[in-house]
C-alpha cells in the first residue's frame, strides 16, 4: 500500500476497526436474538473475545498482511474474521446472517466448511497455533528443494489467547521449531488475562517472555497505548506507570468494568495526594480517565502498526499484546464475559453509539465518516487482498499402477513397507522426489532406515554424520542437508500429526505438492489423536503408517499393544484405513494411497463402489512386525481393485456355504489354518480376506443411503461379495484388534456373526500364547464356528 502511513489512511483504518467490532458483535447478536432459532438455544457469545482482537486484526488484514502470508485466527475471533472478509468482498451477507446456522459462516474458521479465505482451521485451541510453526517449516522444505521460488516467502501467523498457551502441544511445537531452525513465524498473543472461567495468574507474561526467548524467538511487548505513553511523559506520569505495572490482573479487570469514577477513587486512594500525579488525574474527566486506563497496547492502532512494521528479519516473533476482554462493550473486563451476550437494550445503545441506522446493520460502510468511495479505494489497495484467490493449485504427480518390491517367502508388512520405500528411493521419479517422510524418533524401528539412507535427512543447513566421518561402521547414514527428504522429530506424536497436516496442505499453501508419509507405533496414534483429527478436518493429505500393532507385538507387553486403533481408522472422517496381511496387498494399497491423497475432484460417489473416491483424502496403514508366509499369485486388475475396495475371497464359498471366516491383517495364518481344518466338516466354507474394514463399511453405508434415496440398484462391494451366500451361513470374524471392527458384517445380509478380537490390555508372551489367551488363534476360530454354524462336531476342534 503506497500511502498506508498517511493520516487519511490511518483515519480510515480506525474507522474500519470500529466497523469490524460492530459487524462481529452484531453477527453474534443476530444469531442469538434476531434469527429464529427453533430450539431456543442461546449459543456462547464470544462478543468479548472479538472485541479483544478487533484492533490487532484490523492492523493485520488491512495493512500488514501480504498475499503470501497465512493466518490461523483465534477460534473465538471467527466473527471478526468473517467481518473483515465481508468488508473485503470475500464473504457474503447471507453467510454472515446465517452465522452458526446451517451452511452459514462457521463458529470457528474452517478451511473445509467456510467459503471465505480461511488459511488454517481453528477450533481445538492450540492446534492452529502449532500449525503455523510447521507450515513455516514446510515452506522452508519446499524452497530448499528448489520449488516455489517464483513466489515470495510468506509469514505464518497465529492469533491466540493467553489461555491458549496452557495447551501442551504448543510447547512441544516450540521445541521442535527450535531444533529445525524456525523462521517466518509470528505468534500474536491476545494477553487479556482472562480465560473461560477465570483471570490468569499474575506475572504470566514474564514466564512467556523468558520461554520464547529461550527458544530463539524475539519478543515484542505491546503493553501501553499512545494515550498512556503520553500521560507517562507528563509530570507524575512515572508514578502512574508504576501503579499500572503493579496492579493485579483481577483488580485491573474489575476497574475496567466499573468505569472512570471507580478508577479515580482507586487511584486517589492508593497513590494519595502527590501533586503532579493528582493533577494529571484531575485534568481528565471520568470518561477521559477510563479511556486512558483502557488504552493498552493491544488496542492502540498506531502502536500495533509500528510494532509490526519494525520487524525487518525472518526470526520468529512473539507479540504479547495487552488487551481488555470486551474492549469497547458494556461487558468489558467482567470475569463472566466470555460467554456473555449483550442484551437487546445494550445492543440498541451500542448501535446508536456506532451511528448505525435501524435496518442498515449489515451495510458495509454504514456509520463511517469517510465517503464510501474513499473507503472502497482504500480496500482496493489492501496488500492482503491484491492477489485474488490465495488458495493455490498444484499439479498431480503421476503414480505408477504397480510398485516394485522383492517379496520374500516369509515377510511382515512392516518389512514390506520398508522394502517398497527403498525401491522408490532408488529411482529418479517424480513420485520419489515429492515424497517426504517424518517420524517421532522411531525412524529405524518403523523400517524407514533404507529410505533415509538413500534420500537423507532434511535440515536447512548441512550437518555431517559424525560416525561416518570418524569411520565408525554403522547401518545408517544420518546426514542432514537442505535436499534431504526425511524430517526427524522428537518423541511427540502431536508434532508428527501437525507436521503431516502442514506438509499435506503444501499444494494449497505453497502451490507445490508433497507426498507426506509419517510413521509411528500403532498404539501411540492415541497420543496425537486430537492433532490427527485436526489434520483430517483441514483436509490435509498424507499417508500414516502405524507399525507395529496389536498383541502380535507380543514380547513388548501391553503398553505397546494396540486395541482400539482399527475402530479409530473406521470412525475418523477424511482417513481411509487399511490393514493388509500380505506384502503384495500392501504394494497395491500404497500405490493407491499415493494417488488417492492427490485427488480433489467432485463429491459424487462412484457408481461402482459408492465410495467418494473422487474427492480423495488421507490414508492410514496398520502394519505388523509378524513375518508370515507370502502367497505367490498373479495380481490381476480385478484382485487389485478388490484389495482397494476392502475385501476379496481368498477361498470362494460354494453354493451351499455353511460358514465364512473373515479376517484382517496379521491373523491370516490362523484363519487359513482354521478353514483348512474345518473344510471336511463344514460345507463349501469361504475365506474372506479383508484389507480395509473402513472402506468396506463406508461403501456399504453409502449404498444403503443411496437406496433410501430412491437409487434402488445401488450395491456396495461387500454386498456383491455376499450375494451368493445362503441366509443360514454363519460368519466368524477375526483380527488383532477390537472385535467390533468386523461385527457389522452380519447386518449386510442378515447373517449370524461371531466376532473375535482383542478387548483387553495385552501382556508379554509369545504370539502363540497371546493369541490363545485372547481367543484369536485357530482353535478359537473353530470353536466359534462350531457354535455359530452348528452341525456335526468339527473333528479338529482343539487340535489347532
């Protein structure tokens, strides 16, 4: 903006600040008091939170931000964001009027649900903050590899509340940022000293300041506004400053709420008659005194602009901006104001003070003194909005139909995964070049070692492997360089999912597509589940490889044995879960996944399987360390498609089938053994290999919905597989995970099902011992079959 510092532009900015506050406050009021809410529910106000950040967000969006900058907006400041987008012509009045309603502007900014210019979704506090840090690291990764250099570097900015810094994932991210050489990241702390339920502890800003500086951040304190600074320069001003600095947070907030007369009494009582300072107070009316005491740095537009303009480097910066929660509203400073709503009478008074005529509440320039043409011309010059659509596009990377891998006679899926990545790492393909892996200090134990040896570890500055330079033999080559393709993280699963989220949005943030793959131990998905859910909600695209899994990791004991993760894979929106048993299945699934995470087509379900394969998503692979005998077979197109769709007949049932055994994953040998032993005593028995309970279930549910909506010929993959089964046929399901994962199969065609699985914490032991104890071995399968498919006794019951 050529004249952003001119008096006229600063005057327009001040008017826009008031307009943002009005529109945000009115939007919430309208949602609660004006729009017809059939259930009568009054949703949380957040009017006070919006008021805290109105000045800062005005300075950011209308002056400081450039098109390449990205912002994670504090969740409760969503109405401010939508108001700003509305003023810039990027949000509609209809969406604002429907705020918190169906298809309206979202309560918290959402990349996937909002139609205006949201960079990062926020809602679960702390996650959007960490996202900006990892997005900055992703930008460095992209540019270090020579991509996206035609675009200028952007700053990744988070607007957060002081109470949000209670979230542990923020500090985990800060430590990782220090290790990775974080740049171009701003965090702006709305230090209003109030959380949802309380006023924060005294002196907390000093702890924050020290913490950030210890991690290499610059810290900028925005404590006093221009009015206060001017008053401090008057005779007696230093005494006033000292009183402000020593005033407890709770008292300061209470006096803000009580107003000018309360300020005067408290100051006179505590400072006493000291001549100059008393004269300083007496020169101001009660209203002027309240305005002075409320003039904190976070509400002073010139101070904020000067602080933002002063940053002339790429070091990370934390701005601690003192604010008043509810600034400019009748509920300012009150400790109950978090969910408080202005009454209709208060809103009417506020409307009049803002010079808004009745019926013109939504008018963009209503109540502003400058002519509309001047304001429109100002908005046309706003740097942030100068580049049009900021959501970038990236070309898809062609993925081969099949991936090369040497399959040994005995092999685990985890080892197969390592072999597949090793083969990919050998080549000079676009797929290999765009792949980036990450792991929380379990790189070697999740079979990423060969890939890292070939492609190297990423760092902005080269770092040699000391063991190599000292000629000490080692299996692994740990050399860091800007061209490396593996990001080694500390032991923090929240950081893994946060970095996968950032890497998986590079195509829209940086205009450069990456193919992220993250590995961790399967049970520790639960440690980072909030961040995984957040990544999927943002529609980030990545492949999650979780291994080892289940009680199959027998010697490690219950702390490392997963139970519920298959259910997480089924329930998590935006994540397609697979659990292959054989390496050739894994090769098919990985090729599919590398393509699937790039899809961004229409939302209509496929007529073939009723899955939303056109839109794509992320992928979760649950793998095992158990070596099992591999099947030698020709991977036909039909088999390949069935593996991707979720299941295929390893042994097709006959026309008079009495029993089907359906298995998933590492228990394949037990299922195969049980079927072989039962074949003489149960007619036409079938063996169903389930590679994805998630996609199998999703396809069935989609087909059911389609039929309910009149598409009577809709059929899912599992319905076609079960089409020839007699109704009296029993189904025994088995997996190393919670039995509910496959229990739903009985609902497809009305068959009786006995689901076997693991429901309790594991323990140390051999695989045979644990499978027997938890009831997922061949004997358990046969015993279940005897009950669910009655007939003559199965002669090998107990022999397995």
